[in-house]
C-alpha cells in the first residue's frame, strides 16, 4: 500500500523552501561536521535532515524537501513508515541485541526463511546468511565462492560498484579513485565489459583464452542493473547469456541486488525481469527500510558446505534490523512492487518528453521501475541538475560519469511523481538558459 501523506506535508506543500539553501542552521552544522567527521565522506550537497515521513524530509532550518534519492535507494517504504516503526519499537522493547553468530536468535531464523523463500535461487532450495551491510555480504559471497569451488578467481564488471571494504572495492570498477593509494587490492579479480551480448565474447576470447582457465574461475558477480555506474540496463540477452556461460564452466553466478532488489525495479528482484536464477543473491539497502542489514541468499548446498566458525558476524542479523526487514517485506509484497512499476512508467514517460524537449542536454532516459537514470551531455550539466533540484527542494543524486538518478521510495504517489517531474523540468530549463 502507498503511505498516506505525511504530517509534515499537511501544513504546507512539499517541497517548501523558507530560507536560502543551505539555510543558516545548515551552514553552521556543516562547519561543525567538517571539524569532526572523516573528510572521506563524499557528501552530495549540504542538506542537514532532522525528520522524515514518507517522501518528505525536513531540514534543520525547517525547509521541506521531496526525497527522490531515498538515502541512496535505502528507505524503500519511505521515511519512518508507521508499520516499520511499530515493528522496531516492539522488538527493541523485547530484545535489542543477541548475537546470532553464537546463539539461536528466533527472529534471525525467521528472516532467513522469509528471504530464502522469496529469492529466485537456482535449484530452488536456498538458505540465508545475514550481515550488516551490502559490502559485508559481498565479502561473504567471495569467501563462499572460493571455499565451495576451490577456485581462486572472481570476475566483476567495468562500471560495477560493490562496496568499499577491501574485497568489495577490489570488485568495484566504477571510479578509479575508489582504488587510488589502496593497492595492492585483493588478488585474483578480473573485470569484464558490461551489458551487451557481444561483450560476453570477452570471456572466451580474452579471459579464458589468454588470462586464466575457465575451470579456475570461482564466480562472476554482476549487478543486474548497474547502480553507481550510471543506472545502466543491460541488453535483453546479457544476463541469460551470463547464466549459460556460468553453467557451461561450473562458475557460480552472484547477483548483486543490493540496490536493484526488493521491488525497486517493479519486480521483487531485478533478475526476475530476465527470468534468471543466480546461485547467490545479495541484498541490503532497501531490505530493512533504513536499518543496517545485508543478506546473502544462496543455494542451500553451498551454504551447507562450510562449517561452524567459517564465517560469522557479531551484529549481523540484529533483532531490531530483522524486525524492520520483516515489516518491510510485508509492505513490499503487499502492493509496493506494483506501485514501483506503475509510478516508474509515469516517471519514465514524463522524462522522455523532457528529453525530447532538450535533446542537446539530455542524452538518454533509462531504467526499470523506480530505478531511473537520466544521462546528460556532460558531467558538469549532471552536477548542475542535481544542485538546481536541491535548490528547489527536490533530492536526486548523480551517478556514473554524467547521469542523475531518481530512486524514490516505493510508496511514492502519482502527485509526488508529477511534482518531481515539474521541478526536474524547471532545473533542466534553467541549465539550458545559461
């Protein structure tokens, strides 16, 4: 179901900007933040949020923003959905933490079962491991693939983003700066060209012929739709062809659905759009509506092959995060997948009209469901569009070299999409007029 309009939005329309942007309190907080926090954090723009409901975010100066970024596709049910909040409160009142790595935590197993039954895993029978984040379950998948196959090599794709921990960042190939001054990275990682059926020839013609034997490759990890790399949607035959390639050579296929999963594409999982079943599926971000949780859902025989102590996590599968995940899944299965598809179609249609009006500025509009990328003619114009939207009270985020992404909560309404399209159009018109 779509979340009712927030109390924040009832008093005045959203967005509602009542100060200069950023406002005086926001500027003061940015100065304070920059005194104490790590400068490695790549802030997009100076918003200082203090409250959120649905798709409405209030900043420290009282400005109301329409959120089409969702914490980088994390708040899948909107900010502070009442059912998620209620589940969190109830669980926190009973038990905040008990490590599932060492003890039998009931809600951990319940969450694992729910996800195992939900994921389209090859062979049907699946089991689940829970961690704290997307990067953490990427790391777990590397370990599982090498452990179960006895093979050393892993292949990712150019343009991929899998996280910033050492193994995950070794697989990442969206920006060179993520690797800069951190080498040597994890050995045994190769990067293939992404997205077209023609690119699949690289495996036979280059990787297997000139670099490593196919029978030494443990896994290929792929984002069904690339996120940080630009919201790139592959050709229709790419993922099925990749599945066939893995089957031919006994290679595990890992689907990184950390950004694309849990209903975002108008399907429960992006791989469902191509009827592809991976051996391992990774989820995080939207799975718990903002609580820290990651999941590695895998063929049962793979997880059953490693023994006690082979892998674990002190906080992974925390009971409060699990409660949020179960409430989130209820909401997503209860109508939000379909809403993502319908509202995504509405947004794509409006953006394509805008692209036709400004062909010199907008090179492409692409995506599935509420995972939408708008490609500009230059990186500068993408950055300008992000800032112009922020100034008008619409939150969007850059991705890729010259793209802006829209990834609102799956609860987004028709009116909110209409408002976002109007504001985005105003931002594009401003850039065109310069």
